[in-house]
C-alpha cells in the first residue's frame, strides 16, 4: 500500500451500541493494523469548529457513522459529494413497535424518516445479524453483517466467577430498562417453583437502577415539567416484583431492606432465593456475569425484537454460562437446544429455548431440570463457549471488517 486508509468513525454515544458498533472494532483495527489504517473516532458534537465541514471531511477515505437522527444526514450527503465511502451502521429497528418505552416519542417525532434516509444513500450498511440484513435490503442492497463481538482481553470480560451462596444455582437477568414486556412473559414464575426448588436456587437481577425522570403535562397551558422518579416508579421495581412474587419469596427483613432502595447496598445475607445487584458503569457492566450461573433471556415476539442482536448469547458464552432464552429471532441463530421434543437430550446442545406458546410453564420446567440435573449446566456452558469464542471474538469480526475496507479502497495486495 502506498498510504494508509484514513477512516473517520462517528459513534452515537460512548457506551452500548457506540461501544460495540463503533469504538471497539475500530480501536482494535488501529492497534493491530497501524500500517494499514489511520482511524479517528470523533463524536458529532466534537467536530472541529476552526475549519469548514467539507475541509475537515475531505481528509478521509471512509466514514463509518452509526445511525442517528437528521443531524447526521448533512454529513452523509457531503461525504457522498466528496467521494468518501460511507458506511452507515444500524443495530436496532427504526420502527419501535408497540412495546418499547420510547415508542410514542419515536412515532410522534417520526424517527424512522431520517434513519431510513441514511440507509438509502449510504454506500454500505452494516448491521448485527442476517435477520436484520434481510429487512434492511428493502432500502439498500449493500448490507454487510458484522456481529457484535467480545474482546476477551478487556478486563471486564475476563471471567472471575464468585462463589454460589450456600450452593444455590443462580439464574440471572442482565438487561436494561426497556424490557418490561419481556419480563411480563415470566410473570408468576416464582409461584411455579415449589419451596424445595427455591431453597436450591436464586434469581439474580443485575443492573438495578432508580434513576430517571417523569414528565408531567399541564393540560391547561400545554407546558411540561420534569421531576426525578420515585424508586417505586422505576421499571426495575416492576422487574423485582415479578421475580419475587411481590416479595413473597424473600424474608421480611430482606423485603424491608430492598424497599429502602439504598444505592449500591447489598443485603448481607446472600442465602435467599433472590438477590438485587445494582447498576454498573459501561466499563464494568459485563462483570455481572460473574454472579450468575444461568442467563435467562425472555423476549416478546415482535418485529423490533426479532432483529435484535444475539449479544446476550455471545456474552454468556464468553463467560462460560448456561443460557435459557426465547425460541425466537436472534436466539435461534446460534442456539442448538439441548432438550429436544419429547425430552430427548442432545449432548451437543448449547442452550435451552422456550416456545412462546409455553411461556406459562416452560421457563419453570427448564429451571427445575437444571436444579435436578446440575451437571447439565456445565455441559451447556462449555458447548456455548465453544460455539461463540472464535466466531464472535473481536479479532475474527474486525478482520472481516478490515478486509471489506481494503476491498472498497481497491487494495488487493495485503494479507491479513
């Protein structure tokens, strides 16, 4: 190569999708192929003000920009005018449907319009799964699948499992605040587990948070005001009530402690069928996996959820945890059920999948199965680790990305 390929990466944020879709893969490219790529990662708000936008952009060969709203459209159009190759990344459906907490705002403000405009004019669209790629092809045929990936050398992704309290098997939920409709699929699960099972297991709710605001509309003058939410207005409180059968499976002392909502405080007696673990920052969130043995991932069937990433499967595998998830969408991509129809055990199975029509009984059934036969937990975990460890490592996925960047720039004489 005569010169390095110069790439501008514009993340939507510094965490979540901004981390997995923009920052992490390009930092890896820069660190591992410094002779091939010269990469700048700059958020839109941090663009330089001392030179014109076109003069700033024209120094780059490629721009990778995570889908945002209309403020990015001008940049994408200018890059196209300047002959810069444009990669637009999208990891969530632009139609939030009926169940997302931001659905009303998205519909009212027509979020889908600028997002789909980005897709139409991009040279390439990158996304997380082949399922989503098929949807995106309605707007742009040049779709590339670069799945979310894990850097196993990053400190938070190095497994450091903690001991089970009194040998309890820990069934964990690691999620954000937009999953109430997913949690509702398992409402009543605690009642389906007899005391002899509750005494051997623990539900672990990871990421508990009481931050947030509530908007108050004044119908008389049309004005709005905001106030901090009360702890019992948090969606996490709703999650917790579902998992604890409205606190009926915990001791009175534990219930009273939980209802104090003391941030980051842990109830001293961990030997109970429920545990709350408070939220962690983006650089430590993955360490939640050290406090669980089996990840539970219910998922409401809808178009928005169908195209989501399989990141929970990937993370569970990298932490050598067993996985029970919905038999739907992203979880069908890599999970081969260990329990087949008729109860037949497939020794090569790497997870358990719950049929939507059996939400009312199959989650509890699988939990009981793993408590009765705990040796299956390690078998599931090992099989899942073997499934994901190479396929979804940042090295594998970033190399695929590097090959595409080289191809786009007409570079054919480089061996990666």
